[in-house]
């Protein structure tokens, strides 16, 4: 009982390899085997959320969401209420402790505009300190017999003698 009441999320788990959870507790879940037509990444229980499969596991009668972590798996939060999964926790499980220690469900990205950045230093632009552009070196090409440099914009180099290409 003391060990059950001390459980916290996230915790290391192994997804079920066989359909062992009683049918009365697997409402809204599917047991899928990897390598089959359904194509789950690993064998275990899955619930459908927003038309996507969400991996879940039953830990001592409590449904938790599962994710891959390194070479193993971890239950990182209780299954969200929208999945409507039926919990049947073993006596001694501190359900509120699991709720408190599990990771929160992240909010959907907001399309609200980013607050304007107040800039008091005029030497700082939106991407950091302003920089003075470096003066590009001018490539001067002198042709034989002349003293005018040629610009990069010139298409051709004038030829003054037959010995010059």
C-alpha cells in the first residue's frame, strides 16, 4: 500500500504485449500489434484523439499516456479526460498525487500577435545591435595603355592591341 501511494508520474512503463486488461476497462481503446495493417509504432493500447492514435497504458488500473523515452517507454501523465477511458485503480493508489505529478496537457498554439518590443536604445535593432555595412573592395582592372579602372558592371574588357586578350 505504501508503494502504491508513493507512485509519481512520469514513470518507466512497458506497454502491454498482450490484450490483458479486462474488456470492461478497455472502452474507447484498441489493442494493436505492430507490424500489422494498422501500423502502430509498437504493440499496445491506443486511444483515438482528434483522429490520431494516442498510445496509452494501464498502470495498476489507471490509464496513462505513453511516450518513447530513449530505449524505453514512460507514462508521463494521466490519460486526458477527452479520451473517456475507464479507470479502476487498485486500492492504495493516490490518484490525486498522480494527477499533480503528471505533465500538464500543453495548450494549442495561439495565433495572438506577439507583444511589441519596447526599444529604448536606438543602436539596437530588432535583430540585435545595428551594424555598419562594410565597404566592398572595388576590383580594379587596368587595361594596357589606359589609366581608367574597369568596374564589375562592365561587360567586356576593351582590347587595344592584338597581343592582349
